[in-house]
C-alpha cells in the first residue's frame, strides 16, 4: 500500500512541476505589467533568475533575487526603448509587499540598463551569481560559426538554432530564434535543460532568459544586426529594404 502512495505522490509532483513550468512559460511570453510581477515563482532552493522581455516599444527586466535577507522580485521597465529606466517595482513575496521605487536594493540592479540588457543577452549576468545555467549569445555565435546545417534552420526573416549535447543528438538542450520582420526585431533564448554534472539534468525555473518580439529596442537591434553579419536571411525586411524604427 505504501508503494501505491509513493507512486501517487511522485505522479502529483511531476504534474505540479509540469504545470508550473508551463505557467512560467506563459508568464514570460505575454507582455509584462507591474501587477504581474507578483506571479513570478519563488524557488524553494533560493536560486536567482534574471529575465529580459522586449515587445514593441517596451522592454522589461525581471530579477528574482533570493539569496539575500530580503527576498525580492524586481521589475525594471524601459517604456520608450531609449535605454533609460522609467519605473522600478519591488515585490517581497514573503510579506506580499509591492513597492514602486526609483532604484532597487537588489545587488543585480544598475542604472545602466543598456549594460544590463547586454549582460543578459550575452549571459554574463549568469556567471557566478547562483542562477540556472542559461544558454546565451556566446553559445549561439559558436554554433553559427561552426556552420552545422543540422542545427541551424533558416526561416524567411531569420533563423532557428538548436543546441545539442555532443553525445546526445535526439533532444536539444537549448533553442535560439532571431530575425527581423516588418513589425520589428525578434530574439529569443530558451534553455530546455542543462547539466549539473555528467549524469544530472535540470530544467531552469524560467526557460527563457530573453524573449523579444516586434521589438524596437536598440540593444536587441544591435544584437540581431550583428548576428546577420554571420548569416543573412532571405527576406527583404532583413536586408534593410524596409526598415523598422
């Protein structure tokens, strides 16, 4: 009878884990608002996360800072894509306290939002800061440089790129998408799983480190245009015939 109970509990844990993973995906791909900062997850192991979203003229950065005494979730917003901070919101999940501020006490906060955007895209911010091992720009650039037709899939306006482990070609550990269409630039970095050691796989709490679509953000534009110098898509939108603002 005990084995049945353990089986049911294990099944429930898998179900809940899958539900939370799907919910966080939805949270990352829909346009962020201040009230949605309260919906971001609080990890049981206090691991930190940092996520950038850029949709249209709005760019937001969400910071889950849980290793300090005051555990907080911070949302920084650049509303006009001019690399200036328009608002800062701090949410303290233990007390349910939501505060609007000019600056944040999080150790990850900086007034130089352009640099913070670049650090997230390049993956610098994930090194040595007790976060999930998010796959970022440096890995994407390496895949493109290797020119493996089995991992790089062109579409009309850009590219979809898959990262596989050396000894595991049946499943991809990360997905990258970038390009430009008539609505703006898109840039998306998704980590499916990473290895804690040679035999242990782990899914990140938030699968996207970067989710940008129809974006006019200058840092996103600079990144995509740099990637186009390595590989150019076929559509005229991406060749500069029809420019976005």
